[in-house]
C-alpha cells in the first residue's frame, strides 16, 4: 500500500526548492528481505562490509560506494565538494529493499550517485539519534515520514532536501531517484549559496522546535486524550483509526489506568474490544504465535507480516494487564503464547533477544504464513481439516491474494463446537492439535530473514514483559528469562561503566541512548516487583542516576536522546511524543515516580515533576499522542501508595497478600515484600526499620507516611480494591 503526500509549500524554514516544488513525496514503511553474509562472488564490495549491522551488510555488495555514518564520509564530501545522501532504514523494511533492488543495485543509478554524492547508509535501529533528527526534517518538508528515509545534506550534515521511497524512474507524479540525483547535484553545484541558506534555515528551525517551553501540566489533557481516543476508536473491530491500523499498546495501557482512576467503563470497553479484535485477527499468528507489525485493513485481518521484538514486548504487557483487570483467561493465553514465540524464535543461546523477523520469504511478503485450503486438508485430514478450515476462515478462494490467513474474526467457537458435536473444551483441544500439526509443517518452509542484532532498549522492554508476566502468572520460568537477559546486558553491553546500545557477533557498538536507560529503569522495576530481590532495586537507582548524569537538560528539564559524551549532531533531540514505542521521556517520567515511591527518595519525583513542566505544552497540544507520558500524570492524582509486607515468604498469609498484589491491577501501588527488613536499608531506608513479628504484617504508606501495621490481610485487600 503506497501512501502519497504532496509537498507542503509553507513559507516556514522548511520550505524547499522551487525547482522541486512539483515533486510528490511518497512513503512506504516496514517489511524487507535479508541477504546472506556468506554468499561469495559479488562484483562489488563497499565499506559496509566491515559493519555488523544486518541492514548495512545487506547493502555491502551494492555498486553504490556506501559509507557508514562517520567522519571519513563527511571528510570525503568536504574534500571533493560533494553533497551527501544519508539513506536510513532497517533490515526488515520491505520498501527499503524495494528501493535497493530498483536503484542501489542498479549500476547506472549507482554510477550517477557515486559521481555526484557521497552516500551514507544508516541503520535506524542502531542510530535512533540520527534517525530522529532527519525524520523530523522529512516530516517538516513533506508532512509525513517513513522508511526508507533519504535525506540530502551538506558536508557539515545540514539537510537541504528529504524524501522517503523514490522509484528509479519518475512515475505517477512520484519523483524518480535518478532525476532527484541529477537535479539536486546540479543545484548544489550551481547555487551553493542557496543550498547553504536552505540548510541553515532548516537546521535553525529544527533546533528551535526542540526547545521546551515551561508551563504547568493540568488534568485537562487526561480527559482530552480520552476524548480523542474515543473519536478514533473503531467500535466494531477495536483499535484506533481505519487503515493501516497499529496495535498502539501504550494507548491501551493508558486507557486501563484512566478507567481505574475515573471509573470509566467505556475506557475499559475500548481496551477489551481492541484486545479481542487483535487476538481474533490475522495480525496475530494463530499457528506460531506472536504479533505482526500492523494490519493493512480495518478488521485486523491482513497484517504486514513483519514481527518486531518491541511490538511483542508491549503487547505481552498489554494482554497481561488486560488479564489483571478482567481475569479473562484468553488474555493470559495470548500473553503466554507471545512469550512462547519469543523464547522459541527470538532468544539467543546466551539469553538475549533478537530484534525482528522479516515479512518476506522467497521474495514474497507473507509466503511463510499463508495456506491454501488444499494444504490444510492434506496436513490435517478431511475431518480435522474441515473443522479447522471452517473455524479459521480457510476457503478455496482465500482471504489474501488467493491464499489464507488463519483468523477468528467471524467465528463463534461455542456455536461451532455445538454444531460439530463437541464440548467447547473438546473443540479447543482439537484446534490445538491442528495447530501443532500445521506448525510442524510450517517449520519445514524457508523462514523469513531474522535480524539477530541485540538492541539494549528493545531487550529492556522484553525483560519488562517477562517480568510482569512472571509476576502476574506466578511463573518462575518467565522471571528466569528476564534475569538471564538482563545479565547478558550487564556482561556484554557495558563498557567503562557506560551502557552501550547494540551487540552483534561479538561486537559492542554505540553509546546507549536515553531510551536504553529509560526502558532499563522500567525493566528493573518490573524485575524487582516480580522477585523482590533488592539487588534489582539497587541497580534501578544506579541506572536512574546515570540517566540523569548523561542525558538531563539542566536548562529546561527532560532528557536528551543522546548523551553529552556522545558524538555531536546538528541538533540534540529531546522527544516526548509516542510513536510505535513510547518515548524515553514518557517512560522515564512514570518510572521515576515509581522509583521514588519504592525508595522513598524524593529527588526522583522532583525530576519527573520538572518533566511535567518541560513537556506540558507538547502534551497539552496533542494529548492522545502522549498517552504513556500521561500515565505519569494519572499516577500523581490517583493516591499513589506503597505497601511493605514483612513476614516469612512461605507463610500462607504472606502468599495470600503476594498473590493479591501481583495478580491485581493496582498501578497506583508499589510493593516491597521481605522476611528481613534490614535488607532494604540500601534501597528503601524508610521500610528497613519496620518490625518483623510472628505473623505477616502489612504497612500501607501514602505520601511517604506509613500507617500502623496490620495483620488483617482482608482489610488491606478491601481498601486497595
């Protein structure tokens, strides 16, 4: 699906060239097909061959003379007085590879590019700082963004033009890449002063947009965000908007908290309908589990088949919280299946988590995942095959380009079970048997490319997901996976006491960004509340302190995307808007509040409050685009509490209150549980002096003041409900 956008011709600093004012920008995101590193006999080898990024290696044998981002490329551009093409994408990006096949593998186009530009390839997942800056440029110039992202810059990194996907030749009013190369290089040669002025204006405008204006964050955006989500809500299939439709799990998490804070039943209904719709649709892999990136239709039927680690982490959390609120066993099953997929297909032998799986295999999008009815009957036999086909919408004509995506969108399992003469439980067991057989057969197919790099930020999200599920479902295996992954990060992604961003094939690269630290804080707090091991809380404090030291904006508040010790770019982003993932500042604001409540150290709360002031303008202007950030505001008005449980951990009363705390949806509550209060001296001094008695005691604290201890567990449970 190609989304085409006419260039905005506003008189702002983002206005671009008259000679290209008629161009139309296009964008197509996500997907992609990998290239084997072991293949030999290529005609061309460029400097990307020395990189570890799967995306960069996929372009290492293009006839384009690609450089990785770095001083060498820009020095070459200065020496030869050439402009620079910065082309940004990622290894599972479908349209990145369409453009590669059309243009970057084409010798004629490559020759034009090599003669007139210095070409740089960037993996956006490795360098979110570069991507953030130039994506803002593209959005300012075109009104939209996406990948591949192609930005034309001067040798001092200042952008003067940007677009997303370019076909090789101009067509349907879409500019061709060859034409863009020729026209832009000619303008750079004949009008250098104009290029400089445009680059300076765009850069200045970019820097101005990134400045925060302090003001108070009121409660109004909380309700305005709900109203906006309600207006976007699909009352039939769930989700927000029409097509393409993204899961947006952080919006669901916000709505669950909004529903609890304001006793809003509609907010809860919006969440459950969306969770049900996604679980029924083809966006969920009913055979092998896990969720695809998004749906291209309103019903959640046809996914863009690419699977991302971060989507599955966030969705596992959303379904786990959905289970906490509703006790719907299906939500628990979906969360567990997602984590099973991650354990099986996305976990390295050392315990870290891979980044993504492609949409394409054998050159076709979705080929790995779809079925013909004939295949299903052949694998399952006539009786089970017919039952499965009727249940999962498997037909002769297919529901996707002549093939079938298994789904339950129009299925009533209870009615079908009765029709086939089974109990509902027996019917589901038959379906489970069918899935096992189909999965076994599917495993024989050629698998999509897997991006096996280890990203700290995305691993932290999955650690949070495993920790939360381990806590809520009382699953020690999940806790083990979370702790093992965090141990991998500690052992492999820390250099000179500095967290790093990416690991692959033994190489560690790039100083970690703010998101790595913010998501890490989330992971460690979830790990602590899953295990009550004070070591995790101690690490959370250390990580928060380091996050402040490297990223804090002393002038305006909030956290910059890259640290003061990192390479300097033309601007220093400080993002708060939620995209596919919540921003680092959104996550930090909430997790710092939780850390303050857990430790009793008000400094963390003060940082979060300064963030309210720093970002109030952005958040208030578009509240639904800042759902995760608003979760921190909800926490401040929902009477946050801390519970300290002291008693023998194997005691029945202790287990009873632990199960209540961990299975219940209590986002306003932070908890400690210990049989030795002195263990909390270094992490939560306020709780370390509490007395241990012969029976389990609960201290309930609010506003850093603790009430009298009680052994009446039922009283505590009723109060918190």
